[in-house]
């Protein structure tokens, strides 16, 4: 997720571009840059790091000109660096582009452009767009853009400028947001409303497949074949702060709702289009290399640790490799038996968690091969690990991790399938079933998010409970761990997760009349056992909220309320089951008036041990 701005009008562009980017830093902050047409040429200024570094750089050399574009980056392809920062230009510097999204076929295009003599200055997917403009330009910028858009595949919000035609900015979107702010003698472009709300409240919200030709006095919207589209003006009534959250009340609920897209983007380049297999260009392991792995250690903290607990089930059941899962702050001090035959997987949304980074370094010291699963390109953990798998969840601002967790689970499941296929421990049929389930996930997650009223009601009814218990067996237990952390950390309710079979060994003493118990029952191989545990707590007059697959017609007889998730493969159930638990935690915290995005005593990234 990146931030994009554009300006064309009677004022100097640079001040708006920088101000607009500052309002979009929540969309990405690895690097920033602007490009301004100064009347004869296009000036590009960009630098790695926060926007403030670029502003400092421009303090004495602010580009002057009435047309410009800008970008603040959330790296996906190519680590954060000056060279990988946007805007990107072609060889001549006469074509400039900024981009939010992923050009999936960029490698193939880049190979052809290199053969044609183009010189690249970055590792990004975006740069190919600038060189394509140069390759195809024959005097008509609009026609050139259409030709480029017809060739690229993937998700994008793209904004283009060209020195030969400095009276217009062209933009187009597919799967990533782009709005046009309508002014008087000036027009604005941005990824999101916060960047333009102080200039105008009249906007066009571009839809997928649309492109726009923006001049200082006009905005022509059309489809990518040039057929004009008449757009209704969307009047923005949000205040600036609400706009940053896209109209949501908190970043956490916004990020919960971003999960279908985050899951889709994390899978998109790894699910082979023409067949049911997993591709990890970033791994390229051989069967021999995988056969040499005698043990896997998964190390992480908090929510990432809970993703590791799920990952253990995935890897052991699909790839038949023994897995140990450790909390990072414990790992180093238990004398882990790690060596060259161990693969250590560290999971970290931020890629900066000190305990996890320290555990990673210890695993390397012991000779282990290391793999990081992280959401931040170029983070300390990404740089320290031998290999990295990125989740493409976009910046996660709320302290409570949501979309990072579900994309970590998707990543761990894909790694397990990848390992199992290389080890021949999973049948082609079974792999296809699971991959089919993965493809359905984004739509199923979206469906889950369409009707949250029942969960909101639960949260309002039980939001003032002192204690809440989460129980489950097998993968349901792993998800119960995450559900209890979510509730605990943002609503401050004392929530605990227990293996359902463990209740009778002590915890049952705490189950008294009216205590809410969330019972997860999606795993059919342990379903009967879970039901008997539900009966145990019901016999003590607990209030039980069951969480089951929608075709389960019997669970309602044993619980007080039921939350259903769409029917799916048992390995995919955790990815859907956690969403209602995230919502339950969120609405409980709202009911209690807690500071949802910044819960007391907690930080988003724990960079101290
Ligand atoms: C999760 O909601 C918490 N914010 C916290 O447990 C977090 O998961 C943990 O600190 C690990 O962070 P990381 O994924 O960035 O390493």
C-alpha cells in the first residue's frame, strides 16, 4: 500500500504534493519522492526514509512548477532505497510514473525491455511502466498510456506525466484506490481522500478499469479503451482524521476489513495461474535441500507466535517435518537444539521485534538456515534472514495485529504445501483441494465481514464481563490463543485460551454461572471431543458462544449462541475463524470505550527486549 498524489493548476505543485504525502504516510513510509514539471523539464527528487528526510533535502531546492506527482512507498518489490523510491522515469527522464500495487508480469516485460537496450535504475516492478511509455510513445501520450495499460497485469493505481505533453496528468486504477479532487483552475489526484480534503471536497472516485486525463481546467474519465464515462461528483463530508481511516472509526476495523484484499495480494503471485501449485520465486528450494531439513523451528512473539502455532500443524501434517514452536523471548534461553539440519522460520509483522531478531541471530549462530515471514520489506529481520517471504498486507497501523495474522497463516500454509510437494508427502489431489480453498478465501472473508451485527450484539452483551475463556482443540486451540490475545489486549478483559481437553485439569474450577466461553468447533476430526468439552462448561452454567462451519446443524443444540464461518477445508478454517474473533474483540473494546488503536501499555513494534 503506497501513497500517491498529483497536482495540476495555477499554484506551485510541490507544496501540495508534500502536504498531501504527509497525510498519506499511514499508507507507507519507506521512502518518498516528487516529480515537478518546471516549464522545460521534469525535476525528480526522492529519498529513502520518512517524508521528513525528503522535505529536508528540498528545503533549499524546492522544485518550481505547476504540475507534479508524488509518492510515499510501502515496499513490495525491491528493498527501501533511494533508487527504488518513486517516482520512476524512463531512460530519457521524459516519462515519469508513480504506482501503488503490484505489476505481476513485470519480470517478463523487463527482460524484453533490457534486450531492447533500456537501462534500469531500480529493482522495482514499477519502473517497467516508465520504460514502456518511452518504448511506445509516438506523439500521443494518451494513446501510449492505453497501450501500456493493455500490456501490464496486476493491481495498480498509476499516475503518469510526460515532458512532451506538460498540460496533462494521466491516471488509471485497478484494485488500488485513486481519487480526483475537483478544484477551480486546478485539479488534484490522490490515493486517498485525506490528501485532498483541505483543497476540495468535490471528488471523482475512480473505479477499476477507468482512466482519467486531468488538466488544470478539465477531468476526462474514460475506460482504458477510451470510451468516455460520466462520473458523479462524490462530495466528501468526512473530517481529515476520519478520512485517514477511510471513513472507518479506527485503523483496527479498517485493517480487519482489508483482509480479503491482503489475503488475495499475499497469494496472487504464488498461486500458479494455469495449474494448482505454489510458486515461491523467493525460495527456489530443491527436493534435495528440503529432504536435508530434519527439523523446523518456528520463533515469534504475540500474534506472530500464534501464527507459528498454526504453522506447526500445517508443516507437520502436510510436509511431515517435525516442528518446534517457541516464543522468541524464551527460545534463546532454553538451549535450543538447532543445527545445520534445522530450518528456523521467524515470523514478524514489523520485522523489528527485538526478541525475534535476537532469536534469529542465535539460530544463525547455531548454524541453522533461516527464513523470515514478514510484512515490512527491508526490515531488520528481513535483512538478517537468509531468505524472506513477504506478506502483502500493507501497513498495519493498529497495535492489535489482524491482517498481518491472516496473511501469515496463508503464507505458512503455502510454505507447507510447497514443502510437502517437494517432499512428496502430499498427494496432488489433496494439494489441489487446499489450493482451491485458498482461492476461495478472499470472497469468503468478504462474506464474513458483510454482516457483523450478531457479533456486535455479543460484544455489547458480554463486553463488561470480567473473564472470558476461549476453548478449542487442534487448530481450533491455536486460533483460540489468538482470539484471547485480541480480546485481552484491546478491551482489557481477562481472556484466556485453553486446549478444550485441558479444562478438567484445573481451569474448570473457574467456570461458573454466566462466564462467557467461546468454543471453536471447526475441526471435524476432534468435533465430538470438543462437544463433550462444551457440555462440561454448559453443565457449570457458562454462556457458550460456539464458532462452527455453516453446515454444522447440530452445534446450536449445545450452545447459547453460534457464529458460523463459510464451509472450507480444515486447514483454511483458522484463517476464517479468527475474523469473528477479531470483530468480537474490536466491538468489546468499543463498548468499553477503550483506545482501540493504541491500547494502554502497548506499542505496535516492540523494539526492546
Ligand atoms: C498483536 O496484536 C500484538 N500487537 C503483538 O502481540 C505483536 O503480535 C507482537 O509484538 C509481535 O509483533 P511482530 O509481528 O511485529 O514481530
